[in-house]
C-alpha cells in the first residue's frame, strides 16, 4: 500500500477532514432515511466515504480504509437497486460510529478498532459472495497527486491550536488589560504628552489583541448542533416515536467555554422533548396531529446574549400531575402558582412513572438550570396543553472579559454587567413608592420593585433627594437597584471571588481596576430572586395604597 511520507505530521489534518466527512455521512443518511429516492444524498455519502477511504489509506489506517471500501460496495448496491435501503441503514450508522470511535483512538495514539466483523456483516447483508468482492487487501488505493497536494495545502492554510494555548493567550490579554488600566490611572496624575500618546497607542493595540484573541475562541453553534440529528433519530427510534428535528441559527458564535457547557444542556432538553413531549404516532393521530412530531432547535443573537430555544409540538406539561408530584416531594405548597410549578420541574418534579434509558429521574433539568445559571444565563419554560413546550436558554456570548457599569454603594465600588442592564433612571425620592415588603417605582405604567443595595450589604448610605436606579433584567424578570452614584462603564476581566466574599450569594466575581482596588461584580440572577421572594410575600397580603416618601 502506498502511504503518504511523514504521515504523522498530517494526523491533525486527517482528523479534521475525517470529522467533516463523518458529519456529511450522518446528515446525508438522515435525509436519505426520510426520502429514500433522494439520489443526491446517496452520492453525498458515497463521496464522503470515498474521501475518508483515500485519506485513511494515505495515512496507513488500513482497517478504516477497508470499512469505507465495504460501505462503498453497499452504497453501490443501493444505487443499482440490488439492495433495499431500509435493510442497511442501521448498519451504515454502525459503520459511521465505528469510524468515529476509530478517530478517537487515533487521537490517543492507539491502534485502530477492528473492522473485520463489521465488514463481514456488510457483505452478508448485501449478499455478496466472497468471490465477487473486491478485496481491500489486494487493492492498492489510488493516491493521486491532487489529493496529496490538498493535504499539504490544508496544513499550510489551517492550523489546529490546542485549547490550553488559547486559554493562556486569553489570560495574558487579561493581564495586559489590567496593566493598561493601571497605566491610565498614572496618566491622570501627571501631565506628560509623550506618556499620554504612548498610553493611547498601547490601548489601541491591546484592544485589537483582545478582540482577536476572543475571536479565536469563538465557535459556531454548528459545532454542537450538528451532533443532534443523529442522536434524536436514534432516541426516537428506541422510544418508537417519529420525530423531525429542524435547526436554525447554527452560524451564531459563542465562546468555546460557553459552547462546551451548553452542549450537555441541549442534550438533556432534546431527550426530554422526545421522552416527555412528543407523543407516540398513535396518540398523535387520536389528537388530530401528524404522526411525526416536530422539534425545533433555534438560536439568535440579542445584544451580547445568545437566545437558544428547544420547542416541541407535543402534549405540553401536565400541570396537575406536576402539582401532585411537587407537593408530594415538598417542592411547592398546594397553592403554588403556575410559575412556581414550572420552576419545580427543574428540582425533581418529574412526572415519568418509569425510569427509562432516556429520562425519568428528574436530574436532567436540574443540571440544565445549574449549568446555565453558572454561565450568568437563565432558562425559562412556556407550555400549552396539547400544543407543546418551549425551553428558552439565554447565555452571554463570552465570559472572560465583559463590559460593566461601575456604581457607588456605601463608599465602595461595585460592577454590574451591562448585558443585564435595561435602563438607568434618576427619580425624586417622593416618587419612590412604599409597599408591603419593599419599595417600587412606576415606570411606563409598570410597578418595578426596588432593592436598596446599601441595605442588602448592610452599609451606611446618605438619603438622596435624587435617587439613581439601575433597572436590570434577566429573561422576563426586572428589578431596580438603588445605588448612591452611577460611574463610568468599563471592560473588566472576571476573576474568582476571595474566599470570604464567596459567602455572599449576591456577588458572582471580582476584578482589579487601575488603582489596584478590587471591585466585586453583582450577581444579577440572585438579586432578581429577591424580587420573586418579595412578590410571593405580597401575594399573601392585600396591597396597600402607595405612599409618597
């Protein structure tokens, strides 16, 4: 067999190209399964398998090459109508899985997986006698000069960078940003034109560096979305359901850290949609629905957030069942509102009577909630009986460097993420209305609860005739944060909290500014929980008339 010289140098290129070939094979076979007469999908699988075979041959991965050759024989039989497509779909998917597992072994510098048994299964299924086979052992795959040149060119035009290196570059750019802030603080104390010009020039370079480092960490959602059609198909088949998955917004880019975290969350939500949401074909027909259920996975960008939705047209949440389970487990009271009941499904209020391979223990949604909130995001649910359920995830595009508004509270400086700020207002103290357990301000006809941060943090603060208020939001929740002063906006590097500060649930991190001062970052998510607690208390009382202060 002819093997590419110095093949080890091209391993990363082979793995990168092989991954794309496998994505093409899986997506094309899924299309073919839905439309067996789609000759273009057969050709796409054939081409991807042939490319994988040629690449594997050049690299000396004989077992993978032989498996691809057997797949080509099977696909040729399908094209010529010698083999029925439905008899070989599962076997082809098994081949794709074997190739993917083989690539995993190659990454670890281990031996390829054995493929002889699977190759025999293919030829037995295709009813091709040994004498009629074209032996991959005897055949020496053609390695054209064009393919070898393509490999070399790919190495020169693309480069796989280890994530550890990207993390190091990000950390160094963060330190540069902190250094820049310190130098700018020094500039304020001296009047040296040359220093001022140098600091401005340095700032532009650091901004460009920071932007490009962050861009190098951005990953399109297609990176995780492309894994799901095959998974949905396999789970639906195991659950004896028919499901059509539609995906939008795969070009939206997020920081690699965010993408890694939400990947598992979306798996839980998709599995939940198939198991809890979509009904069996027979049940759907009784309800006047098409036998095939629909799941939509979509993403869009809003400001510095990505909004990801997982929706289905299934049975919707059974609120009465959820109430029974949640009350029995002590998660809510018997008089719980619909909002409280929906929240309960994230804490173990599962209505599945039997634990299956897919779901039933109630842990999946709890993992989703914890993961998303740890990213500074939120997850909400809307549902309608017999029409379906939608889970909406809102996560920031990036985590390492964020834009914040600095505010003064009790003589100290705090930072509020700009992505959570809806509006800044200054109101006369007489327009701050006193209610049962809180204060509120009327904005555009809506009563918005206010939390005085000096009282929350138990620090002294002067009474102001003109009260600055920061209106923050997450999902549909809004809250006014009363502060002493509004300061400048600034990009900051998020650092972990000091051990003592971690005891406060209202802080999510810290940063160091140019003066060397440590500034705490407010956790908007937990602050909004104070609003919910206030609303629960007020629901138990009659609302008093608002009083002027």
